[in-house]
């Protein structure tokens, strides 16, 4: 990916939606894999983690931008190893010191996602901080998407829907995954989605694969 704001296409859960009827047919969003459950060799994970951490720390020391490219791997490897210490040190330092707004934003999003997998309720704080870093809603799309899923998993469906109500119909039409999620949340709340479907110009009978 050439820009951190496009990473959602690669990093979020695949959701398959069918608009064959007014009912939104979407696969349930599974819970995130818990941290401490390594799926790769531990020694290899530790080596990869250390390499990425050293790269970010060196970049921070030199005031470089573009460090966001390392954050997903750091979060994933630290989570698999159950290493909260490294996670906290790297991401909290970047959120304080990274010179580039995009780096701070991605750090907050990836940190929040990892905290969620650790079962730490502070995840919500960092999802919110990420959103605050990008006043233009579409620029914070990944944070909104992950935060909305987080709230949905907690059973806070109305709050999850409220996030997408901050977006215009034009913005949502450009982001099918957000539109589908908004409609699904409305259905969970027992709301009529027909007007929203018309506003979002969803065509009946067109299957959509959303990543």
C-alpha cells in the first residue's frame, strides 16, 4: 500500500454481503484472535519484532517520517508473543514523538487494535485518539471502521451506528464496507433500512465482497 489511509483494504476482516433482498446478509464478525497465541516459531517472531522495533526507534531518534509501514508487523508480532512491554514502549513513544501525523494516526489505530486483542479496555481511548488526529472523517476511515466493530462486539450497537452517522451519504457510497456495516447495525437495532438503502444507492441483487 502506498499510503497508510488505504491500509484498510489489506488489514480488515473480509465481510461478504448480499443485497438480494432488503435484508442484509453478512457474516458475523468474529472476535479478534487473543494475544499470546503464537502461530509462528517464537524465535522467528522475536527476531522479526526486534528488527522492526529497531527500525522504528532509529527513525524516531532521527526525526524521520514514514514509520507507519512497520507498525502492523510490530503490533502483530508483539501480540503473538504476548509482549505488552514492547508494544507499549514503541506505540506510546510514536504517539508522543512521531513527526508525521500519518505515523501518529496509524500508531494509535494499530495500538488500539492490539490492546483490544490483549483484552485491555484502553483500546477505546486510542481508537478515539486516532479519530481525533484526523478531523476530516474520511481520512480516519480505518479508525472508524475498527472502532465501530469494537463497539459492536461489546454490544454497544447504537454507539457503533452513531459513528457512521457522522459520515455523509457520499462518503459512505465510496466505502461499501462502511455502508454495509451501517445497514447491518441498523437491522440489529430493529430499524427500517429501506430509506438508507435508497440514499446509499444500493442495488438489489448485487453481491459485494468487502475487504
